[in-house]
C-alpha cells in the first residue's frame, strides 16, 4: 500500500480513500477534503464521505473474487470532473483492502463538455420551437453531429448514423478505414490536440467544414483511442466572414470604411517607422455630389458613389486601399510610393478618371462629376492616422474656398 | 437509517436536473445547462437518505452510459410533456433500467406540466401498464413545484418498504 499511496499522492490530481470490507475508512490522501462533501475520519463509514459508493457494496465485495475494477467516468463535483475507480489490494499485513480513487479530468474533457452542452441546447430549442417540424428538425441537427472513434493509428473503430448518412455509405464500410479517407485535416496526428478543423466532401459533392473535438480515452495515462465529435460549421464560417466584412467595409459601395482605413494607416505608420520610410494617402472629394442628389434623386447619388468606388478600385494597384470615409469623400492609401514625382503623375491620372468616366444614368442622362484631391504624407504632414485625415480635410476646405 | 441510490433517467433536456434542484434546494432556473457525466446529490427523507444520481440525458448521438445505473434501488424516468419524442422514449428507458437492476421500482415524471400539453388520463394509464415495476406516473413541474415532492416520496416509500422486507 505504501508504494501505491506514495505514487498516488505525488500526483495532485488524484485523491484516494482506503477502506476495509466493513466499509470502514482506513486511510485517505491528505488533500481529499477539498473534494468531498462531508467530514472524513478514520474508522467512519466510507460511504459517509464518498456517496458514490452507496449501492455498490455487493459489487465492491465481489472485487475480492476477481471481478473487474469498478469505473465511473465524469463525476461532477463543484466545477470539476473526476473519474472514480475502485480496486482491491493486499495490505502489508496480508489483508484484502479496497481503494477508491478520484482522478481529476484534464482540459480536453472540458472542451468536450462545452461542445455537448451547446449541441443539447440547440437541439432542445429546435425541438420545442417548431412543433410541426420537430421530428425533422431533431433528426437534422443530430445528423449533423458526426461522432466516431479512432485507434492510435487513425483507424475508425466505431461511427454513428450521422457519419453513414453524411457520406451515404453503409456503416460496415466505415469500420477499419483510416479516418483520412473521409476527413481531411492539415495534420493527421491527433496527439496533444483538442480541436481541429476538418473538411469533408458530402454525398452531393459539397465541401463541408467541421469543427472537431478530440477526446482521448485511456487508462493509467495510456491513451488507446480517441473519440472525435464533428460539428458542421460551414454556416457559422459564412456568417463570420460576413460579419468581419461588414465591420470593415462600407455597406453601399463595398470598399473599405473609415475604420478599416484608420487601421491600415496605423499599420503603415508602424511599417514606415521600422523602415524609416514614408507613405502617402490622397483624399478625394466628390464635387457636385449634392447637386446630383437633388437633381436626380438619392438613387442616382447612390449609383454615383458606387460608380466612383468602382473606377477607383479598378485604377489602384493591388496593395493600395480605396476607402469611403464619409458621405462623398473617398481616400486612397498608397502602398509604398514615396517619390513625389510618382505621386504627382498618379494624382493627375485620378483627376482624369473622373472626366473620362461620367456616370451613364440613363440613355439621355450622363452625369458628369469632378474630384477635389488633396495629398498627405507620413511623417511630413502628421504623425498619426487621425491627424493625417484632419490635415487632408483642412487642405480640401482651403481649395474649395479658393475655387 | 438506510441510504440508497436513485438514478434520474430520461432524454436530454426533459428536466432531470431541474427536478433534483427543486427537490433538494427548492430552486429552479430557466437556463438550460445540460448535464455531462453525472452529478450526485444527497437528500434526507425521514428515515432514509437518498443519493440522487442526476445523469446526462439520452441523445441520438450519445446513449446513456449504463454503468451509472449500477446499484440503484429505484429510478425516476423523466419525460417532457411538450416533447413527443421524450414520451416515446419512456419504454426504452424502462428496459434500460431493468437491464441493469431487474425489477427495481420506477416512478415516471411527466415533467413541464406547467406548459400547454395534451396528456390524457388514457395516456397515463397506458404508461402505467408498460411495466409492473412502475409505482406511479405523475405530471410534475420543476418550475412551479407541482408533484415534485410527491414523486420522490412515493418512490422512497416503495424502496424503503422493499429494503425492510428483505432484511
Ligand atoms: N416550463 C418548464 N420548464 C422546465 C421544467 N423543468 C425543466 N425545465 C426547463 O427545461 C430545460 C432543461 O432542464 P434540465 O433540468 O437541465 O434538463 P435535463 O433533463 O437535466 O437535461 P440533460 O442534463 O441535458 O439531460 C431548462 O431550460 C429548464 O429550465 C418545468 O417543469 N417546466
Ligand atoms: Mg441535467
């Protein structure tokens, strides 16, 4: 026993109680009080402190006759999960004793718990919200949760119906196959990974992305299998993309918005500082925009803005950024043009763009427009993004007044 | 004083945890936090102490882990009156309980009875006839407390009697 208890207490995530065939507590790990509900004392009935053992008396006594050890996984105490094992052994005096130990679960099991909770929550909503379709809905969501086991070589040892349904394949055709025949991941090695993104091609030849949780199962610190739970996240990924885009882009024209421009300018400032370089941005005021709005209506105004965004985007180089920063104001952030001559040519060509590309509103209505452009450079005009925009605004006003 | 084990069995989300919470500390929450694995509570009832095993519910992709049922003296099978699926699962759960502890007494809780539902006396009768081990079928509500104490006491009465008769 000494050897066992020493070994066990070395690992702070293992707690144990030793008891005899009358269920009297003999010994326990010093830290066990952290995790049991009642007081613990030598000589007291072990069931007073380990409620889990109530009802198992017969099974426990049968351990002496060589029955398999008792194992209960995932017992929740407070916010922590434990596995409970009960085994028998000979004491130093040659008496058969029992040891119950609780092993704290590792992090993997927590991400697994969170996943199942989410799935169940969604399933319950589906089942209760739409009574008419509840059965279909329920089946649908469960069909989406693919769940299979793989051994340490990646061979599939069991799979649920959702797996067979997704690939439209019989279950016996799945077992014994390598999982990578079905799911493609960048890394085929599961060790040390809790989650992974898989792609798979379904029976309709569509590529579906899955978020997979990998739960190692094993005993005595030896993992012999992994359970893999895959959730279809294609729809989530689409939504996420849209949200990210909406946060950084102008909803009317699709070009970057002010906030994305500011971010990009901040980046450019850091880059310039590091390289001891400079960069420029030009701010473009769409003149007579108000007139277009009042003469032709808002629809024409919107069309004009889209038109301008398009011609500017077509004109700039790949790494330049076009942004709409207010009602009728656009900006272009040039990626690394520092010589003034190059910029001068660029600005002339932008002005020409407006003249060469009037908006053809209807067959008879061609809407002409012009640009009022000002140019600012870092670090010459200001040392941060907001200030650069302010300087540009000021220049713009001065020009308007002069003309 | 006797101590024994009771396991709550049923589909996911039917209110197993909520019934235990209502019974043990008279509380209720609208939030659904699904149970994973098992959480064990203790409750004293007159002459007995019950260890209540609140286990994770049955889902299509993750069946109940049978081992948890070992050594139980009684079961409470829970269904949700608003979800047909969960009512249809009762039969399957009875079989599961009896495959581990044959003939153990069972109470059936038709939970969420505070919500609109269509459970007739007929249905209750036919549920009772599913097995001779069924002690009682009651409409319960963990939300407003209806029949929650009754169902636990009913099972306790039955289990205590069986234990006494044996000793
Ligand atoms: N209206 C109503 N809602 C209830 C009742 N009992 C439980 N609920 C709700 O139903 C949902 C699920 O309840 P739980 O007690 O977590 O269900 P469970 O059976 O333990 O679920 P699993 O642990 O996933 O198997 C929660 O949102 C509860 O608030 C009830 O009597 N009436
Ligand atoms: Mg629960």
